[in-house]
């Protein structure tokens, strides 16, 4: 643990999910594949059904409406619908097929194995602090089996603009009846997690598992968190304020 700024009293902890509590890249790859396989089953005649095509559709949609990015599930759904219509499907049929494809994506998207070690850590922390989950993605803490450790989860889109906008952090503080300054947010992403927490007035802990064991070789992030973690277990040193 490296301390960059003095911590003030901590009354609650908020956690990012993807790549903070579990590795996420393989999960997304599997979910993308599940979506494409479902589309192949439903519409085998599609000339385009590959990751690059669907990513281009998302980029096109975001260029037309930047706000759609704040809800990644809706963004994906509308992009698939748009991509299907571009390949000749009617609006009605494209909507129906896109819903089924998104369903396949989300089912695989929540097939996440949170380690027993992380669950034990969350249980220990939950005995000291209220815990909340704050995510830009569409992971489901209920399906992952970690909901009992959290007071609630907030997701970009339904609950506000995505991090680094302050919306989700501010809503968490309101629901917990604490000030944002009394929340320590833990996440792996310097921009969305560290900058987002600081934008909202929260304290920020940057999870950097690749941190060098030699302090003179380690470079702090461009946006300074309050502290840097090499391992989530270091949070056990914290005490409620």
C-alpha cells in the first residue's frame, strides 16, 4: 500500500466490479461469442456477424448520440438492431432478434467466478463498513453470488451517467446517508474510478496489482488517488472513521 494523500474518516467503501473483484477480459470475449452464435442460429444468412462489425455499429451509434454510451446494455442492443437493419431486416424483426442476441450476451456476461478469497475479504470488510458496488458495466452482483456483502449496486445508465461523471458516487452517498468525502472508492481504472471518485469528492484507492515491488521503479498514476493498492487484502488495514 502506498499513501499519496492523507485519508479522512471512512464510513463506507464502494467497489468497482470488472477487473477489480475478478478478471473481466475473458468474460467479455465469451459474451461476445455467445451473442454472435445466437445471431448465427437466428439469422444464418447474415453477411456480417463478427466483433469488428458490431463494434463499428456501436461507434456509429455513439457518434449520432453520445449519451447512449452511459447505458452499455442499451447501447449494445440499439447497435445490434441498427446493424441488422443495415443488413436488410425490418425494424420490427431487427428489434426482436437484437433482444434475443442481447439476452445471450448478458447470460454469458454474468457467468463470472468470484474467487472464494475475494468473497471472504468482502465478508470481512462488510462486517466493518457498508459496501456498495458502482459499475459502468452490466455485471450482476446477484448472479455472481456476492450480493449478500453489498448494501446495493449502482449501474451506469439506470442510475446515472457513467464514471468519471460524479452521478453514481453522489447517489451512493445519498442512499447511505453519508457525505461523499466519507466514501473510499476502490477500482482499477485511473480515469473512471480514481478521477470519477475525486470528481464526486470521494476518497480514491487505485488497485494496481502490477505495482512494482521496488518503490523507486513504480510510477504513480497521472491522477493521484489517496492510496495505491497492490492487493485488495491491504484494505483490511482500514478502520471505520
